[in-house]
C-alpha cells in the first residue's frame, strides 16, 4: 500500500478488517517489521486519539515515531505553485514535504478544511502535495474531506458488535453542534459503509446533504424517527452544510440522540468518533450507558492504524 487516503486505496477491505482484528489479538507479533523504520506524524490541527493511537500502532510494529505540530512549530507554508514568496509564508510545501521525506519512511498528515471555499477544500491540495513531494507512503490522519483511519476503526467496531445472522442496519444521523464542523467524518463513514456488508441509512435536516460521491447507494431521509426504526447501529455526528458550504443552518433542536429515541431502534449500539460535545450532540445517558461503543471505537483506532502501517511496511 503506497497511500491511505480513502477506501479506494484498500484493495481488499474484508482482508484489512480481518488483519486489524488479528493484530488486536496479537499486537506485538510483527515487532521486527518496523525495526529501523521511522513514521513522521504531521499535525496542522489538534488531536488526541489519532496522535496517540497511531504512535502506539507504530510502536507495536517496532517503528520509531517523530511528531510535529507543523502549524505551531514549523515555518509558515506556501502551497501555491510559482508563488513569489515575498509575503508571510516562509517555506514552500514542495521543499518542506521533500525534506520530511528524507527523514521518514512513512508520513501521516492531518489537515482540516478551512470551510470557506468548497472547491479548494475538496481538491485536497495539501494532502496531494505531500503525496507528490515527500516521495514516501502517506497516511491521512484526517484530511479536508475524509477520515479513513477513523472509518476503518468504525468498521472494526461494527464487525465485532453486529448481530449474528443478519445484515446490520446502520444509521448515520446528523446531530446538533455549536459551530461549523467539517463533513470529513460523515463523508468517510458513508463511503466506507457503502463498501461494507451493511444497510446504510443517512438522516439529517434539510440543507445538510453530503456529496453524492460519498453517499451514493445509501438511503437518505430528513425524517430521523423513520430512519431510526429497527437500527442496529446509530452513528452520531455533526457536520456543516455542503450545499451552503460550511454554514450552520439550524440549531438542530430535537436532533440530539437520547434514550427515548433509542426505543425506536433494535436496541442499537451508539457510535461517535469523539471528541463529543456532551448533551449537545449526544446525551450523557447514552454516552455513559450500556449501548455506547465510543471507547471501543477509540481503542480500535490503534489496530486500524497498525493494519495500515503493516501493509505499507510490507511493500518496502
Ligand atoms: N476521532 C479523532 O480523530 O479524534 P482526535 O481528533 O482526538 O484525533
């Protein structure tokens, strides 16, 4: 595997899921594989789970890890080709990424969208430039449009918890938030579930449709009650509008998941990628209750990352 930026980079999804579950049972079995190999983790945005779980995954494989908060600790980056750099930017990304490629065998990068210009965000300029200029395998630690390590961890969690003998019904439901949030997690979850053996239903208020490239094949409805009927899993997530790009269109009153809403489901397990705004996106009663899978998802982040890094190391 030369890059891991979306489900399209995975040639055998079920094989990758089984590999990650095998690594969960045997985390140190491949400790020699990453010996004398270095993973560089580059963050342009905050992180708790991605940062720690990916470091742990690399350490389980015997890799060295370097972490840099590029937004705070690096030079101000220029991304425009041919720029005359007589302003505030100090280093061109083609030089920075190429230099990092000299120190690292694999690079992970997190770069959120700015949510101001949809075309710019959805072009994934920064991620693409790292792929082009670093010349080493790249892992997305969450980009402008997707969060593939989270989605793999989510699929592991569903695989481990699905009811026996039936295709699970998985509902992705929009939830309220106080600010404008990227579509990445929702886009990515929809894209991955569409490739998995599940029935996917997406529900959100008017004006919050995700891009077709991620949702095609899923049932989409603005009726949350209808969507929740007989659900086996409910994935809760806020996102800002894709159509009216980056905008918050409603306070979302009535959309927060509660135990009362869970009554409509097939005693559904409830998922969220975290961090979560308690009692805004999701109620305490659910997060602290028996149906919550949020810590299992967080734990599975390690084995998702470990399976991806292992695939990359095996091609070196
Ligand atoms: N879910 C997730 O990516 O968490 P962090 O933003 O804390 O890494």
